[in-house]
C-alpha cells in the first residue's frame, strides 16, 4: 500500500451530521471523492436534494436521512438509515453546530442551552449511538469538528457558549479516544479557524482587523481547504493518531 492509498476510503461508509451545507457539505464531498459512500444527516430537505444531485453527478454514492441531532431518537434513525442504505458505518463526522454572538450578560438561557445542546450534547449522543456501533463492530473512526475557539477567546465579538462548547468537544474527543482505542475506534477532532461559510460573517469589514489582519496567512480559509484534513483523520493515513486536535486556522492561534 502506498502512502496515497492510505488516504482512500473505498468500501467505507461515512456519516456526516449537518452534511447538507457549509462545512458539512464540504466534508461530504471530500469523503466521497476519497471513495466513501456518504450519509448526510440534517434537517433541510431542500438543501439535501441539491447536495444529493451534486454528489450523484460526481459519481459519489449518497443518502440523506432527515433528523435533529439534539434528539436521540433521530440519531438512532440516522444510524438505522445508514445501515439500511449501505449495510455498514465506518466513519462518523460530528459536524452539526451553531453559534450565538453576544456578550455573556446578554446570552439568554435559551441561547446557552441551544448552543450546548447542538455543539456538545449532540456530539455526545451521536458518539454514544453511532460510535457505540463502531465499538461493537471493533473498528471505525470519529472526527469531531471542534474549533480554534476551544483554545482561544475570539474578538471583537463575544461568544462564550460557543467557546465553552468547543473546548468541551476537544476534551470529550480525548476522553473517548482513550476509552475506545482498545476497541479499534480512533477519535480525533478538527479545529478550524475562520472559514468562509454562510454562518461565519467573514466578509464584514468590522471583523477584518482582528479576523484577517491578525492571522499570519492574512486571509480566511475556504471550505475545500479542510477536506484533506477530514479525510486524513478518517482514513488509515492517520492510523496511529487518536485523541488529537488538528488545528487548521491559517496560523491564527499561534499569536
């Protein structure tokens, strides 16, 4: 097997939560291009239809399972849908996420719980349910999408719930990696920096000074630039890597 062969995911099935748009859509495309069949979890059927058309045109096997990852029964349905469609699951990418930009004293209880439920509790549910399947079969990989915000405090906007949720995701990643390594399951996290998506207002001039000019690479990232990192963590190319948080932020967090 050559080094490039180790990045291949032929015969594997990958489940990506929040897979119909933004980062998730990019991850789905990258995993599919590496040879995996992909299952998109999400709530937006219209966006899913667009993604499925694109993936089919690219020769990628894909299935959409509608559901809300904050609802454990929906996560059970996501696993069942993947197994019904492809007969197996090998990779879980916990990508679904949300953010509230507000100072701490302006964050409502509803805001706080909404962010924690989506960014952390859903990762826990998916890991227990879908990751549990991987443990029982004795093989698999989990890639949790964290953030550089799990290690820094963003500015000029404040986002305490998001930062706390991503820090927790990073440490949950390490905890599960330690526990599940004997069962053949690797668990790692990807921590992106500022990436151009509909959810991240990277084009707003008020953010340029601290989001772009403070970064060594002097730019934001593109969704496609994260695809290789997810494939690396999902594939045998990272077979001796577990419990790691791979930061992809254009160098932002080095300062």
